[in-house]
C-alpha cells in the first residue's frame, strides 16, 4: 500500500475473456518515445503486415475465382432449355444409381454421405495437405491465443506499474510540501521563541539545516527513481503493444483460415476431418473395386462430360462427383448455398487484409511525415520489403 493511495492488485488475464471485437481492436502505439531499435522494429512490423496481408489477399483471390467459376457453371445449367436439361438429369441419375447399386451389392452401408464423398473425391489430391494444414493451424491458433493472453497480461501489468509510478510521484510531491511546511513552521517557532539568536549558539539551527538538506536529497532521489521507472514502463508498454498488434493480425488470419477450412470440408475440427478422411479412403477402395466390374458407368461418365463441355461449362468433370445436384433441385440448392458461404468468407478475409495493408501503409506514411529526419531510413526499410509503391 502506498502512502496516500492503495496499490492496485494485479490480476490474471486470459485471452478467452475477449470477444472477437476486442481482439480486432488494436492498442495505440506511442511513437514519440521510439529509440532507433524501436523505430526500425516498428517500420519492419508494418512492412511485414503489408507483405503478409497481401499474400492472404492473393491466395483468397485465386480461391474466390475458382468458387465463382463453379457458380457460373450452375448459372449455365439454370439457363438451359428443357430438353438438354432433362438429358443431363437422366444421365446423372443413371450414373448415381449405378454407383449406389455397386455399393449396395455388398450390403454395406455407406460411411460417408454421397454428397460429402463426392466433394472429397473431387478434392482428393489436396486432402492430405489440407488435413495437415488444418492440424497445424489449430495448434498454431492455440499457441497464439496463449501469446495474446501473456501479452495482454503484461500490458495490463505495465499500465498498473505506470499508474503506481504516477501515484508515487504524487506522494513524493505531497510529502515534500508537508515537509517544507513543517520545517518553515519550526523555523518560525524557533525564531519567535528566540531559540535561534544571531549571536548565540546556533547548534539547533545547524541540525535543522542538516535535516532539511537530507530531506530534500531523499525526496529528490525518490522523485528521480519514480520518473525513471515511469519512462521505462512506458517504453516496455509501447513495445508490448507493437508486438501484440502483430500477433493479433496473425491470430485473426489464422482463425479466418480455419473457419474457411471447416466450411470447405464440412467438419468442426481437425480430429473430425481426420476421421472423415479415413472413412473417405475406405469408401473409395470399395467404390474403385466395383468400378472395375462394369463399363456402363464409364460410358455414362464420358457422355455426361461431353454434354457439359458442349454447353460451355468451365469445369465439366467436377460434376461427376456432384451427380445428385444435377437431378435433385434440393441438392443443387445446398451446393449453391455452400459456394456462396465460401465466397462470403473469402470476401470478408480479403476485405480484412486489404484494410490491414491500407492501415500499415498509412502508419508508415504518417510516421515518416511526423519524423522527416528518418525519412531516408524508413524508405530503405520499405524498399527492402518490396513495398516501394507507398
């Protein structure tokens, strides 16, 4: 407990107490107290943000284009006349029935729904890497959450230290005023009672002057210590905010990526994805075994691919793994909804990262404008990251 104020008790902080809006809110960085190392780190952090966010945008654009092509193919199907549409539906339904009958002949119930198996089959080449990425992203997300918790706790602790230093300075000031008043009162009292005489023994005066000198030195040392501790805590807080802002961006992008993967593969976590992938591989073996026993499915597949290619679809083969959607309107609605959800998530991810790029560019430009003496140094760092178009 301080002399005139109670010292705040530090509390544990967990990032799980924060909602997404609190995580998105970034602390303000006080660049007025940057030293050379902090200045370089700050500019590097902003450039890294530009590069990293730009990469996220480019990847999302590619995926967005792929999803859009699939939606465009659905538009082509919707615009067909009745006869070609009927032919496609009948061919797809025949293929679906053949495929289903081969599995049923084993009197074995499918482990995966037909729609999910079809989707996994269409993306079979990417599934092992996607599973590994999802597992790594989940682990990384947990690690970043812990880092954010630690940084937030450190930031709160530093803010409390700063408050304590300010209180300590106030206490020193109050004690100094009280001490001066007391010493002056003693001098006045001694003078009135004539205990301090110009020609007399001034031993008491000497003692008072000595006490006053010691008091002033002690107060000066306490004040200097409080000022030094305050400045040190402010610098540490500034560095913690810079680091936390960088970690927040990685966390948000990782969460967005994980949520998109969950939507894309129809799972809730990597553990479920792993089990689903194993079921897919088992189902695939059974399907391949019976596919070799008939040529009917192969001929129907060639026929459907030819029809779809003939009407101008960009990716005719993918519909071989979404047969039910070609003859079942409800399934087509589900396919379209899933694609729209994926596209919305990609738009949100692109908008978020474009905003981060713009903010970082603005931060660098503003910092250079406020500190023109460092403009050349800032430009060299920016150029080294390939961000010279600022």
